[in-house]
C-alpha cells in the first residue's frame, strides 16, 4: 500500500493560524529592528515599518512545532493484521536550518511494516509537519521521525528518507542551486534485512508499479 502526500505545507492551503501564545512576538520584533539597523538600514523607513511584526508572526508559524508533541498523531492507530510495507511518498515539508535560520524544503518518504498497529495515512504527514516546524538539521529530523514511529507503533521496520534543498547552500556560501541533500534512517527489518531495504528503496524510487497516487 502506498500513497502520495498532501498539499504543499509551505503554501496557503495548510497554513494554520500560528499559536502565538507561546512565542514572545514583541521580543522578535525588537530583534528584527536591531538586525535591520545593524545591516545599515533604517527600520523606520516606510517600507520596513511593518516588517518586524510580519517576521515575528512568520517565526511563530515556522517554529510552532516547538510547542507541539508529534507523538500524539501516532496514538490514533487502528488494529489490522497487515504485515506488509505501508509507504507514504512525497510528503512535502518546509523546515528551518538551525545553523542559518534559512529554509530547507523537500519531501519525506516514510515506510513501515506494522506490528498490529496501522495509522491513518494523514498522520504521517502531521508528524513530519510537527517535526519540521522547529529549528532543525535534516539528519536529526530524519532520525526523530523514524524513532517516533519505532517508539509509538512498535513497527517491525521503519524507513524514513528525506530529500531537501537548503537555502543556505543555494543562495549563500557555495551557491549550488539544485543540489539535493538525501538522508535516511532505517530501523528494524529495514536495517537488518537487505531484501527489505531493497524493497523499500524500490517502492520509493523504482517506478510506479505499487503506487496508487
Ligand atoms: Zn544552513
């Protein structure tokens, strides 16, 4: 079984109002004013007047996952005697590189072999969203998603693959547009059995034979 992911999480369709209550917006605004002044801008010129407040709301949204527990989405499973691979491909995400506070965006592919607990397909996308919306590095995000599935589902195997482009690589530094960073975390039978690992890679990359989306 496999399916493709939901709509673009960076787009307007999924942007929920950010839970600002946990975020000190005024403090971000003061900091943004300070950055503008520090780079030689005039924070009081007309075009920039609203910028600190806008950036504060943006950060509250981009980092809202700090105040959410991704595991809650994995506790609503149903019991099913299905012990083949479940794969959700192309779950789009936007995260923020914690080294530069620049976005990295891409897709997650998540496969697991259930051990009696099967998730609704949208739950995996919610886990990705929650883990992405915090200061991150792609490697840790990959591990976090895999470990959440191992811990909450007791799955026989978990495979998480993330592919992303990092703005900190494309617009600054070595400026390599189009370069893609791929990370993977393999747990359980996907780690111990080469044949299972080959199967999941085939499902993710090997063409549309098994896909429904
Ligand atoms: Zn970076």
